[in-house]
């Protein structure tokens, strides 16, 4: 079932990326790699969809991105698209093993508070096997998503190579 979810998630992410001018560079485990080839790979990202997600039938697209914007000097920017409007003022909690992170929400997306948290989060993602994301919608619905981290190191390396 997880492979089926990952396959359909990859198709969704690939279609969205191509529509935005990104080239799909291929899968790495449960992660996909994309690059903006029209801009000399100045923007690259890796993406994944959750292997388990609560309330999927009532949510839009759910995925995580790690983005590099070479021309702007940004690297390893992590964002979680939750597929619903997030409750204002409520932290989004991400856990990988014993490591815990608090993120803030804006519309349907969660971000780390500081860039140093992105660096630490990516480091833990590369070292972990699963990642749990817990958030609350504007309606008060609590959601829990689990992401597989299988292949993230290879995907990260491919992204870095494409955007160097």
C-alpha cells in the first residue's frame, strides 16, 4: 500500500512540478528530485508524500519539500504542505526519533522559525527512518502524518549536484 501511495504522490508532485517548469530528475527511495532546468538549475528541491496521513479524504495535497534556491543563497529550506488551512498561532510539531521541532504555519504550509532549524531538521531527516508531523486545522481538527525517510540522503545528494 505504501508503494502505491508513494507512486500516486510522485505522479501528483511530478505533474505539479512540470506545470511550474521543473524537470523531474527521478526517484530516490520514497523521495523525488526536481530541478528548474530553464533557469540553469537555480532552484531545486526534493519532495515526498506521507506514507500514512490522517483525514486524507478531507484534505488537499499533502507533502514535504526541501528546497535550494542557488541564485538567492537559500539552501535546505524545509516546508510541509498540510492540505488545509492551519490554525493561527498553533505550532506544527515534527518528530524524528527523539528529535523534536516546532514550526509555524502560514495558510496551508508550515516552516521552521529559523534557518538553523532547517539545517538541523535536514540533518535529522537524513539520519532517521520516519518523520511524524502533527498539526491543527483552523476548524480544530488534529492531523498526524508519517513520512518515510528512505532515500532522502540519495535524493539530497542528487539535488545538491543539480543545483551546484
